[in-house]
């Protein structure tokens, strides 16, 4: 198969690369906010996001008891919406499984 790329001397300009921006503060990135301690705004490091049931959890320092409390509701720990009866039925079934006791 023939190589259809132009020879280096035939190219007019080299491909432009996107410039790297190193002056941004990673703590202001919402995808990395969970990696930083509470930065004084009272919401666990998430700028502009309402507190949830998981806001007080510290990475790599949670216990099964904390997870159990968060699962029991009354609100969804991720978005603070009320948990449904169906959720509690599924939770009861899941807690009866042998693998759940190894947590």
C-alpha cells in the first residue's frame, strides 16, 4: 500500500499543537475538587455545589457504618432527592446477600 502522506519538505507548516496551560489552579477544576480538603467555603471543596449526604466524607477515610447511614436515607446522598419505596426494597434484598456482609 502506498504512503499518501506528503514528504516533510512538501509540508508548508508543521502541525500546530495546543499550548499547555500550567497556570490554572487544579482546585478550581470541578472534576478534581474531591481531591482537595475543605477550602473554607463550607461545602467540602465543591465550589458552587449544594451540600449532599456525602459532603462530609473524606477520601480513603470512610467506614462501612458511614456508608450504611448514607444508604439508609431519607434522601439520596448524591443529589438530596427523596428515596423511593422501590429503593428500600432493593436495598433490603441486597443487604440479605452474603457478599454484602463482607463489606
